[in-house]
């Protein structure tokens, strides 16, 4: 329970105040009462209350003088709430200057006073945790400073509680380890190692003082640092920090926020450091980035042109590794040269994955069979440079291209019999290996090889034999003219038909028909 002292020269006012508020349920206990300021001073010395609720106009020593005396003589450290029947702006102005928690007019609004007491209780709890050095509160205070949520009167106290040196320029720097390896056990050990290295290196920069570490994730952390006397700029400090951190793997990048001349400006430094991170791909070659590097640079937040994806898929389907590599180079060069923002890079990578998966599905494949798809889809789980992301994308493209080739082979094995039946039904038409390959989404050369391997005869020979056998039937069973039969079995040129017929049968169509007549 927080201890409360009530101060009012009217006993009925004190009695009414006791009964008006459910003190205990709000975390308070009234331990004493005083009729005037002088009596209240002694009780503050004896009882060391956490909260003093006082009237202003009292004999001997009024409420404002009481507060001033307690603060000047450091008689305890209570918080004060003033209750007054006088709506005097000067009183309220002085109360604010003395750091009073609230100035409440009589008649007292019960809800207003309860809200004030709840706020005071939270403030007292925070003070107690600070005195005990509670880590959760330190984290809460740091978060409040960084996000700008802390009320201005509390900022100096929070900065002092966090151990920030007065009068020193401060800066928020984000450290990020990119391209960490894939071995889980090694990663887990390295995650603790690199942050310990970061703290050690930062402490050396600030004269041995351990810095405030702000966790962003396993491989990203923020530091709130005072500028060391030996360093001329924050960029120089960040570069020295980068060189001092010894990593077991990965690439360290640092993002420097704008300097904060006072604790009130810390949230601006934090915000600008996060904004600088948006340029990590636009300025991929730089290990240390600050607002000076990004000033005037606009970021692209749209996706890549569609033709890049079309060309990449075409190269993959044709299993042209050199062409696919060239398109990937162009994609990642565009990310850098056009200054793509991280969200635009993410959208483009997601589009690449969708395009490849649609092609695999169209070929009756299972995109979940691609390990590279899972790896690339989860690339944002850990920080990556453009080079690291490109390696993932290249592995995915290579694996998917090989998988597409396997699917084509499997599909072709099942389709080759359908193709033979198609030829047998349509040999009278103007068909060719190239036309059939297009109809069945196959490479013409591969189709020809597969046909020969499956049936022991080349496509053109099989087609010619079908046509000649049909021509022989027509010569035997009909009185159609030679040129009519040629057209019927798929030859547009009668002379060429006759030459091919003679090549297969060893006699011309006319000779074949005459020979049949002579046998009757």
C-alpha cells in the first residue's frame, strides 16, 4: 500500500475525503492527517508518505509553501495533489512549476480524483521499480523514449534512470547481421555471441560504460550511445564499431540515426535510423549508412517490369542456365540501380515465386517438392544483403528449372503414345514434328529423340509409311487419280508423292496399280 497524508484545516473536509474515495482498492492507505502546513512538515518527516493531498489556503504554512519547503529541504520525496476551493490561475501555475500531480477544484469530482490516484499509483510503482533497477521497467522506459510516448516532464528522470550522461550528444544506431548460415545450432550460438561482441565494442567506444541495448530480433539490435570524446562523427563511431565486432559468420551492417542533442530528441534519432534501413538495398555496397547517405534519394516501391519475369521463365523452361543467370543479374542490378525499397524487393521476389509455382502446377508438378521455394519464401526471417538474397534466388531458379525438365520427361513418357495416336488420326493433314511438339508443349528435338527411342523408327519415316500404306489401299480399292490420292494422303505435290512412293514400294503408283490389274 502507498502511504497517504491528508492536509486540510477543516476536519470535515478531511473526513469527507476519507469516505469519498475507496483508497484501499486503489492501492493507498491514509496514515496521517494534518491541520496546517507546519504540522504536515513534521508528519512528512516522521511518516515518509508516498502521497500528500493538501489544500492551498491554510494557517501558519499554506499548501504551496509546504510543497516548496519539502522540495527545497528534500524532506522525503512524496508526490502532491492540490485540492482547492479557489480557481486561481496563479495557484495552478505555481503548482505546475512545483511538479504537482494534479490541481483539483472543490467540490471534488470523485471520478476525476480516482483517475488521478490511479495515475499516481502507476507513477509510484514505476519509481519503486527504478530504485530497484528492475530490467522490465528499464526496457519500458527505453521503449517510451524511443517511440516518443513519454510525457515531456518525465523524460529527464527517465534518461537519468537509464544512466544516460547529461549534456552529451546521443545517437541511436541499428546493428544488423546479414546472410547468416543455415546451420541451426551454429546460428543459436552465434546469436548470443555477436550481441556480446556488439556490447563489448560499444562499451569501448563510450569509455567503458555498457550501452543500452534495444532488441529488434535475433540478428538485429539497436544501441543508444553517447558520443565518445575521441570520435569526430557518428559515422566514424559506427565504422569503428563495425571493425571491432568479430563475427563468426554473416555481414554486419550499421544504420545511424540523426544525433540527439537532448533526451527529448532521442525518438527522432530512433525514427531516422529505421528510415535509413529502407535504403539497405539501394545502397547495398555500404556497410555503414546514415541520413547523409540517403538525403535526396527517392526509393522505388513498385514491382519489377513483367518482361523480366517472362524472360526468366522462358529461360528456365528451356533449361538455359546462362540466360536465366543473365536475367537474374538484371533483376538484382535493377534492385540496386533503381533504388528499390525493401518492401518492393519483397513484392518482386514473391511474384517470382508465384510465377514459377504456377508453371510447375501447370505441368502437374508439386511446388512443395522444391526445397529452394521454401528457403526463398522465408528469406525475410533473417536479414539478407542483395548478394545473399540473389544466391537464394539462383538456387531456387536452378532447382525449379531442373524440376521442370524432369516433369517434361515424365509428361512426355505419358504423352508419346497419345502423340502416336494423333499422328495415326491426322497423317492425311499437313502435320510436322514441329507442329505436334508445339501442340504438346514439347521441344521438337526432344520429341523426335523420344519417338525414335520408344518405337524404333524416326518420326518422318513413321509418317511416310502411314501415308504410303493408305495410298496403296486407295490404289487398290478406288479408281481415284494419282494426284487425288496424293492430296488425300497429305502430299500437296503429286510428283513428290510419286517419288516418295517409289522410294518405299520400289515402283511408282502407276506401276503399282498396273501390277495389281495384271494379276487379275
